[in-house]
DNA sequence: GTCTAACAAACGAACGTTCGTTGGCAAGAG
DNA sequence: CTCTTGCCAACGAACGTTCGTTTGTTAGAC
């Protein structure tokens, strides 16, 4: 009989928040997921809101780490863009729960944490805009669309990937990266 | 003292469902929005779920009408694609509440209505895929991406527009249509 | 090695509040 | 008079959370 750790609780919370939404998930639901009573969760966590903060925070951290790694890639701006896209797909596909919760459930955060997440998202979008600008400058990226719009379009595609892509399909992740680059006129 | 009609109730429900989500909206919230008690809403509507069905249904109808109109456009497949994109943007921007609720709150529908909406979405995506195939065949569309993926990418961009586009900005809707076409390599 | 003190994890009952919903009644418009 | 609209009071269920208690494990003292 193995008992549950805080890690288990946060993981299960991510799963339920991602699929049913924060408001659509009750502490009793979450307890049931772990074979516990709802009240037992309070041995591990201070409040339901704390759980959301934790899950969303993990999502934010994953995206942040991804963009940091891509920034260290040397080569042309196009190489860096490719790395950013691949990294984004990995986050969104390998950490579906945290990614979805980060992207969709931020509105349920208290205003302090919500605005933190919002500026994290803005910084993230800026990184995409910047690499597009650099690629236009050094000639490694020929995109007909201006960087500000192109970054938004790219992220729209990337954020939606989790809704339809399956790893066991015919399209590999590497091919998916190429498809995205090709679609946006970079390749 | 003007009294409220069912129309007002459905419109307010759309507004709240779109911004706070279905589960995040209480009947008392909704009543407050109209200067009523929550219980008074039951003079207009059978249940909260009925309201969601109504709002989502309106969203579905708007998208359906848009795609039907675009289908009647004569010219090349590219002309029809342009019309589909413009129509989608109009739905999503002129009927933000119904559009958002249709796109984001379907999971809160009872399973019967949910699967109806899901197949409506599939038919809608099929229409995009088909026009891309036709455009490849008649040579009016040169897209490097295969139609199935291209349709998904296009819809990912279009569905996200409502999150960032403002009508009072520098970018007109017509220009936005061009940007989308250009980004996807059609123009 | 045993006894004991501490701790983490979970239970079960209950708290106050909010939820969706119902039913009876009043005011006003056609 | 009737029909629509809304108020009011109330319902049972579910909500997040707190509390005192129980259980199993871990660590140190004897």
C-alpha cells in the first residue's frame, strides 16, 4: 500500500484541470482520482487555488526553459526558430496537462498570479517576434508576413497542435516541425 | 422600466460563458448581469444547460451559414478559400461570444449535443480541406503543405484571431485576410 | 532490539456557503 | 382576464475547507 505524495496530487490536478477545467474540477473529484477523500488533499496542499498556481507555474517554467535552450543554439536565426518550434512542440506534447492548463486556465488564477502569467506569455511571444526580425535581417528567414503578425500566427498553430496531433500517427514530430516551417514560408 | 426578453438572457449568457466559462458562471451571476435574481431566469429558460445548448447552437449556425455562403462563390478554389477565411473572421469577430463559446465550452455540453457539435466542427474542417484539394487540382492554390494539415493550420490561426485582433487597430479585416493567405503561401 | 516520540497521510464528520432549481404570488401589459 | 415577467422563500445537493482523530512509518534513546 503506497501512499500518495504531493507530486501525485499536483499531477492528478493537472490532468483534471486540463480536461475538465479548474472550475469543472472539485476537490472530491480530485480525491477520487487518487483514491482519497477530498478533505485528505489538504494534507498535501493549502488550497485548490494553490494547486492551480502550482500546475500553471510548471507550465510556465517548461516554456521558459524551452525558449532559453533555443536561445543558446548557435547558427542563423532560422536555426534558432526551428529549435524554438521543436521545443514548443515538445512541451505541449510531452506535458499536455501543464501546457493546456497554462494556456487555458489562467483566467481562474487570482489577479496577481494571472498577470504574472500574462507577462510570461508576452515575453514568450516577444522571443518569437525577435527571432523573426533577426532572421529577416540576416537573410536566413524570408517571411512575407511582418514579424509581429508572423509570431502570432506561428504560436496559434503551435498551441493548437495538442488538440489534434498523436505521436502514434504517420507524422513524426520532426516532420511536423518541417510542416510548420514550410507552411509559414520559412522553408 | 423595460423588461427582459429571452433574447437578452441568451445574449448575456453568451457573454458570461465566453469570458468566465460555463462552469464559472452561476445563474445568480447571470441574473445579476440583467438586474434580475437568478431564479427569475427560469421564466425564460428551462435550465442552465439549455442556455449553453442555445448559445453553442447559435455559434454552430453562424459558422455553417458562413461556409454555405462561401461555397456559392463562383470563381477558382482560391476565391472560395478567401471567402471562407473572410467569413470565418466575421463570425469570430462580430459574434465573439457565440464563437468563443462554440469553440471552447463544448466540453460542458451533455454527450448528445457535444457529439453533434463535434461532427459539425469536423464537417467545417472538411470544407477547408476540400477547397485546398480543389485549389491544388485547378492550380489556383499553391500550398506546400498537404490539404489535411493545411486546413488544420489555417483553422488554428483563424480560431485564435479573436484573442488578439481589435477592429480599431491599424490592421483592417481585409488586410488580415491577405496576411493569412500570404502567411500560408497561397498569395 | 525494543520503546517511544514525532511525523506524514488519510479518514469521517461537520461547517458555512453557493449551486441549480422549484413553486407560489404579485405587478403590469395587451 | 390572461399572459408574461419577476420577486421571494425555500429546497436538496454540492462546493471548498476545517477539525479532531487514526494509522503507518521513521528516528533516536535506552
